[in-house]
């Protein structure tokens, strides 16, 4: 049985969230498209941070960047998938929107990150 690794992930979740992730596009760089009810964003190359973990690959992009109050990121957990002899397998995972609070004028007391978790489902494919 062949051990094909996916090169395309297509995921959907609540509130119109749609994720398309390619670990390596035609130029060899990662590519992630993020769509929700209020935005349609594309990220490529250095705009996509990838960290390997025991959970799988943590793929993160910055959705909103502010100078003085922090930023909002989106992280999708990409599981390890063996496609075998097929070109596609269904997957379930999560996407996490993190609001990072940073205040330069005064230290923020308490939790600095707020998380919203979105269950995602879709396919891992080799095209």
C-alpha cells in the first residue's frame, strides 16, 4: 500500500469558516486561505507559520495586526494523514482564533490570550 502524504486540505466549520491549506505550493511555499463571515484572506510563504508538535502541524496566520493592543491569529491543527492508495481521506480537526492582548501603556493583569475554538471537517487530498 502506498503512503501518500496530502498536499491539499479543504476544511469547513461553523459561521462560514472555510480553510484551504497547501503545505507547499508551486513555488515550494505554504499557502493558506481563510474565509469567515466578515473576511476573505490569503497568506503565503513567511506569512504562514508552521510548528510540528505531538498533535500534528500547527499552522498559524495573523488575521488582524494592531500596533498597540495586540493581534488576532488563526491556528489550524493539521493531523498526520496517510492517504494509502486513495487520493483523499476525510478528516476532523480544530481551528483556533486567538486574540492576543498587549498593552504598552500599562501592564495587563490576568489572561492575555482569549481563544475561540471552531470544529472543522473536510478532506486531506493528494492532487
